């Protein structure tokens, strides 16, 4: 009879160890999944940053090619430099970076409107830069869609059971969607 109790105790111990191992494996797999999705969001945001950087670098060349008045160029480049400084100073802070892009967008609109008001400018050079800016904006839009998809997957992962039980404890917080006007 003593051997039977020992056997039942041993079996109960084995079951407990297996249950703990299963729970630990579930936590590890869930953690790794959340890390993977978090990295997907970071990668997607990096793509957006690269496209915005390209656009920031095109604007001074366009302004110079337009040969606009020195005062207008200085004001425009000051605004662009401030937007770029705010952008670079807020790396890792997605909402702040998106806010900095609004200044850039306003200056682009001013630049394009100015281009339309100066018919004497070398149109082929200007059209090239405007086409490059337009192409870059298309790349930003595509990257934004990819980013929002990555954010949706990540946010869904950290809010789904069982991840929701320990996502916060591991430092996984909800990511911010990229929407116009942030």
C-alpha cells in the first residue's frame, strides 16, 4: 500500500512539473511572438523614417534649383531645418516625429505653390524634383500602410489571451497608429 501512495505522489509530481513546463513554454513562445511583432513595428517605422529623410534631403535641392529669392529660401530652409531638428530630436517618439512632419508638409505645399507662380524657372529641373517629391510621398504612403498593418498585428498580439496577462509586465505597450494629422 505504501508503494501505491508513493507512486500516486510521484505521478502527481510529474503532472505538476509537466504542467509548469507547459505554462513556461507558453509564456516563452508568447513573449517571443510579441518581440517579433514589436520588431516588425520598429522595422516598419524605420522604413517611414528613411522615406521622410529622403524627402527632407530633396527640399533644399529643389529650393536651390528654383533659384528663389534669398529671403524666401532662408525662411524655407530655416523651417525645414527646424522640422528636421525636431524630427531627429524625437527619434523613438512616434507621435512627436509625426508632429514634426506637419511642418515639413506645410513647407512642401508652399514650395510647390511657389513653383507654380514662377513660370520663368527651368521647368525640367523643377519638374524632376517635384516628381521625386511626389514619388517619395507615394513611398511614404505605402510605408504608412505597412506600418499600420504591423501595429495592428502587434497590438492584437499584446491584447490577446494569454499574452494580455503578462504583456505589460514584460514592457509591451500598445503601439501608436500613423494617421494624418497626428
